[in-house]
């Protein structure tokens, strides 16, 4: 075992224990919560080690970094199939690239992006691209996210839902959010759970809730998260840039 492999295995054991304990506290089955390893800033070799340790859901937030990593690992026949989750703010001109390797785009937060991604996915793929709608929990769109209580034709949550449903190249799976930086995570994730309930009342299959990062996974699981996105607790602290 390499040192890095042992380090990742250790971290994974700790994260799985935190996840199991949060699920137990919430009275939930941990099998209903998918662990996504957020490998941004870390090399493809780490993705490979994580896959060997059984983590095959991989999150990335920048196309420039994700595209070559996904391409490198795809050519490796020894790799188990990975599921790539694109979780970063996405510009329309990157949709073609992302639709080529992502299994899920979690950061759809405006009407124009839903249309561009739907067009790209329809041309490039034989199956629809799964998407989550990113929800803003602080009422602003600066860090990404559609606005649940707004009818704004570009950034309102329901206009974005309609835009995704209108694209045959996309399949709406649920919602995603990042906790606001200056507020407690629990109440914010409770608001996300409400948005999710309103969505599933309209679109019954769209029941995924992607919430929770290294610092707030317990609050997310207490509020119904079906996927958590864990970076630093698994891979180590990233250098402070971007
Ligand atoms: C980086 C990132 C994560 C992981 O954050 P950690 O605090 O390192 O666990 C999760 N979600 C998004 C959208 C991210 O950009």
C-alpha cells in the first residue's frame, strides 16, 4: 500500500463513520446517502485510488480540470465505471465539453444555462443528461443558485424547473445547494428540504437532495440529503486558491 492510498483509506473510514452516525441520529438508512468524493485540485491518481477503495462517485467544479481527468481515466480499462458529478458554476460555452463526460450536472441555476446544456446534451448523448437545480439558500445569485421565492424569468427556481423539463436532452433528478457562509447550515438545509418537497410534488422522480460538505454533512443528513459532496475530509486541505 502506498502512503497516499493508506491516507485516503483512513480518511474514508472516518468519513463513512461520520456519515453512519449522522444517519443513525436522523433515523435514516446510510445506504440511502451517496458519498461523492470532490477531487478538485487533486490528481487523477487520487481518483483511481478512491475508486479502488469503492468510491466511484466523483465531483469536480472546473471543466478545465475535470475534462482531462475524466478522459485520462476513461481510457483505463482496469477502472470501474465512474459517475462524474459537475458541481461548479458553469458557463454556457463549457456546456458542450461538460455534456461529453459528466453523468450529472448539479449546478443548473438559470434558464439560459438549462437551454444551452439541453442543446449540447441532445446533440452529444444517446441518453438524457441528469441534472440537479442548484438552489440559492441566501437569497443571492452571486455564488450560484436559483431563487426559490422569485419569479425572475432567468434566475427564479420554477422558471428553471420549466426550462429543464422542456429539454428532451435533460432529466431532472432533484436539487443541490451549498450552505450560506454566514448562517448556520441546519436551518438553511431545512429550507432546501422544503424546496425539494415542493419540487417532488410536481415532478415525482426528482427526489435527489445534494447537500453537505466536509464541515456540515451531519446537518445535511438530518435534513434529508441523499448525496453529500466531500472534499477536504477525504483528500486533505486544498491550497487556498480559486
Ligand atoms: C469544493 C466543494 C465541495 C467540497 O467541499 P469540502 O468542504 O472540501 O468538503 C462541495 N460542494 C461544492 C459545490 C464544492 O465546490
